[in-house]
C-alpha cells in the first residue's frame, strides 16, 4: 500500500473515532443518571424495577451497571421479601444525576413460617432475581453458598428466577417440612428483547 493511502486510512480512522466519541459524549448529556443509596443491608440487597422492568439489586447498580434513563417521568419501585414496596416517581433531566435514598419498612402482614423447607440455589448469573409465588424475595447470591438457603413453608410453591437479557427459569416444587432441595442451572441468554418479569 502506498504511503499516501496509509496516511489517508489513518486520517479516516481518526475522524471516525472522533465522531464516535462525540456521539457517545452527546448521549451522556441526553441521559440522566439515578444513583441509589440504601441505609442498611436490607436496602442494598433489595430489587429495583424501573417502569415495570427489573434492572438488578440496589447495591450493584453503579459503575458499569449504573442507571442511565431518558429524560421524563419514570416509576421506580424497590422490593424486598417481608418489606413494603418503596415506590416513587422521578422526573429525569438531561445530563443530571439524582440520588435516591431508599429505606425499606417491614410489612407487618407478613408472617414467617415456624416450620420450613430449604431451597439451595446455584444459578448463574447469581445477580438474577428470585420470586416465590410471584413475590420478589431477593437475588440468587443471597441463597447460595455455605450456610445460605431460601426458607419456605412446606407445600407447593412456584419459583421463578429472572434477569433482563436471559430466559426466565420457572419451576414448581412441593416440599415437606425440613426437606432440602437444590436448584442448579445456568440461565440462557435470550436472543432479543428481555422477557417480562413477574410482578
């Protein structure tokens, strides 16, 4: 390749990179950022829904997983098993960062069972949301590993494990008192739009 062609190719690549970087910078000025702050471990492990879509648990939504939203009104709901939902509407402004402080309140209507069965989870990725009978109770990492398990009342239960960008896993179990059960799987990446999550 002649020297002039190499030089022209190099200039074209630099121009493309400059336009690409400008576009990226412009997108960041259009989007608004939401930062979550939780008071305790309960809040930090609570699940976050934005406009009805599960996006992850509070503690992980920073760095490369920070929440960037289009300007306008958005509904944000934070959930944790045994606690009341914390819901609020936010108005996102272009290029602005908002800090949302989250404090979960115990739900007095929830009665923990005195006799339980144990469900151990070994699911990849372990940041996926876990639902028991369509109620969010945490993310996989909270119920996997040594000394950790999901405690449920004996009987029939529907367990759903869901994460945007992956196919949801749904299974029904019927456990007796003090039974130990293990769910082990790798979630499969979905080919297109993430599937809707349970409410």
